C-alpha cells in the first residue's frame, strides 16, 4: 500500500471561558433566574434536615441554620472518606451549591456517577467520580483510577477560597464534567472511559483524616438533563462571548508560532510539499497559516483556501448524518442492518452464520467483521449489496478492524431518508454550516485549488507526484461515504466547531447534544482499536483513551479523525 504525503491540512478546535463571580447572600437561589427554561430546579436540601439523604447522620452529618455540617473530632476521625448521599440516583445534571472548609486543610468534594460501598467499616464510602475542592482541585476516581484530572495550571486554586464560602456549579453530562468556582470555569474534562460514568447518588464528602475537620454545604439546587451551558458566570458575558474574547489571550502565542515553523521544516526536508494549519479556541480562530507549495512542478503556493482530498475525514460527517436520522427516529444505531438492506440477512462467516445480527453500530465502530476496500465504484446500493455477499472476517462485536462499514451506512441513509446520500449530506450538514468548499464533486474552479498528491521517492529522500483514483476526474464519480469528500481547513473547522458546540453552530442545530455525546464517546469497550495504541472508537470517530506515542500530546477523550492523504482534525476533550 502506497504511503501518500499530500500537502496537508491540520485542524484543532478548542474552547475556553473566563468570567467573574457575582456577590449575593442567597446565592444558589438567585441562580434560578439564569437557568434555561427547559430546566426544572429541584432542591436537594430542604434547609431543615437530611430528608432525602442517607449516611452517618448520628456520627458525622447534621443540619444547623440552613447548613449541612460534615464534622468529626480527632477521636472519631473517619478512616475512609464518608459521604452523605442522596437516596435518588442521577445521571445528567447541573448542581449549584456553596461549600466552606471550616477546619483542617483536607480537601472535600462532591461524589457522582457511582455507588456507596463499605470501606474501613464505613458503609457510606463511595466508589465513583469525585470533584475535589478547596485544598486540592481536580477530579478523582475513587478506588479505581485515583487522580484522573489535576488543576496543573492552578486555575481552580486561584479562583477558590480557602476557609470561606465557595460558590460552585457542576455540570455533568454524558461523560463530561465541567466545574465553575466563584464564577470562573476551572475544569472541563471528558472521561475516556464512559462505561464508568453511571447513574448514581450524589455524595457530600467528609475526607478520611486523623484530625478534627469540618466542611459545610448549602444551596444544593439540581436540574436534570440540563443544557450544555454554564449559568453561574458573570451575567455580563455568556460562555461563548467570553470564550471568543479571551481565546487569543489564553493560547500561548509562542507555542502557536511553533506550528508554522514545524510545517516549514517538513517542507524543507521534503516530507511534504506544503500545509495549511488552523487552530481555533472558544469559537475564534487563533492561528491560520499556509506554508510551502500546493504544486511544486507549477510553483503554485499553498493558500489558506487550498482544497484537499480529506479521505476518511469523511467518516465523521457520514456518522453525523446517521445520528441526525436517529434524532428523527427514522433509525436506531442498534437496528439490524438487514432492516434497511435485506441482503444483509444472509451475511455469513466462512464457518457459517454469525451468532447475532449485524447492526448499524457495528458498521460505525468497525466491529462488523466486514472486510475489503472502502471504495464505491458503483451505486451505494450495489456497493452495499456486494459487501453483504462477502464472508465476515470475524463475529460481529468481537474485534476491531478498519472496514467499509461507513460505506454501507451511506446506503442506509438513503433508505431511511428517502434521499440520495450526497443530497442528504449537502442539505442537512454542508449547506446549513456554509461549508461551500466541501463536496464530492469539485467544480472546475475548485479543482484548480486542489493540492497535488505526493508520495515518497524510492530512496525516501524526497517526494514525487502520486496518483489515486479519487483524484481522477475524467470518470463518473460515486460519492464515497467512507472517504470521498474534498474540503478546506476553514470548512472543516466549521464542522468540528459545530460538534464541539454540542451539535449547533451560529444558531443552527444540526444534530442533538445527546447524539454528539454518543458519537464521541468510546463505544468499543476494552477492544484493541485504531492504528495506534491507547485509542478507542466512537460512532465514526476515533477517541483517545490513554495518550501515548503519537497521541502523547493529546488529552484523554480527545476525538477526531485523519485521512489517508495527510489530513487530520481533532478536538481535545479538556477544551
């Protein structure tokens, strides 16, 4: 298989926000006016007693003057952290509360996404996630993975107040946790192991210790299935407005300068002919650079609007189309493929029939067992039917192997929507996002902006023009759902920003937040997946579980996709 080193496009999309706190006595109650209309507040604490909670109330937890007090003396210090937990379980929620460390320097925290367990004789210890404050900040996975996110940049420590009331908001949606302290967003983290993010009680922590300790809690207002936006920030600026205005300042300009320098080095050493790189943060482009040449032989410079064959970066766009149809209840990713393409009812292994039916989820996660090239030389229907005739390489769901599964999804989109695949992509994704330079069928003018495909010379010391059927415009073309799109850096940035925003861009909703969370969460469990170690697979997206090797610089939960001709896009999970 030839290795192509096409002049490349690299896209990185991030988000950030920076706001100040608002002073008020009944602070938690005053935040109710800021809640989205779709959210119904529930007061977890009635201000009088621990009704609705359970824990060691006779020994450690009490209520006084509208405050929950967690307290121990030296003589009865808990050997394991003990919790006052809600009797009801919660999964996706917003929690608004105040907390104060009165005595000792131990941290406290809010436990979630887990269950009570017995430890060191305490029946109300907790196994799950912990949001820590105010002596130590970050996220902890109790009794499983220890520290999973640390406040290494001291953002939370600067925002927090030791031995004083801290006003906080925790937004826990899908496998993502966002934390606000005194009006300032201090953490935004997505768990690379979403299978550990389960419905569970919310717990107030009294840390294990050997000294007197007291922690106080008040407010504790919760909403379920919240919108993915922070509400306890400075009312003068929304998250998005603040993110955009501070994006450039929050990115290290010196590090940004290294991007172009690195690309120029690749050009000088003849590894690539040129590159276009784009970095965005908080919805604002903070670096956009073109270096080198789009065509060496004709001495054509690389430009910011140069177009590229993005190959497999097409897959997340196809996956988004599938999830749009799921949002509209026209299909489910757990549906059998045969429901839409009857020929798949006869799919088989070399040894006989598979143990279960092939599902759309299998196709999108590359766990279907389908084998062979990802090309689409005839209609998508005929291509899918031909794939159904091939013996599966393994039992569905038991292994991961890069496959033409998304190609089959292209025809499922046609069946479920009643439209041609390319028309659905155009009308439901590309046009609403104003991705005017993203197409399966480049015009004559757009072909003039295409970066030339190059490959290493035989001695590996230089590059030379390469060939590929995708770039042969002399023959009729079939839109390939696995890898047929052409695009620009700025167009792809719009798509990635839409996904980062939870399925919306510039007021246009493309796909639901729940769908985005489902697509970008690991769906392959503990299967070994991807081309590099430490990765998992979502629905059409690669997800970094444990950064290492080429992904070492990325954060856990980062999701994106690359293309065979040197293109790449990613969104770090910590935004």
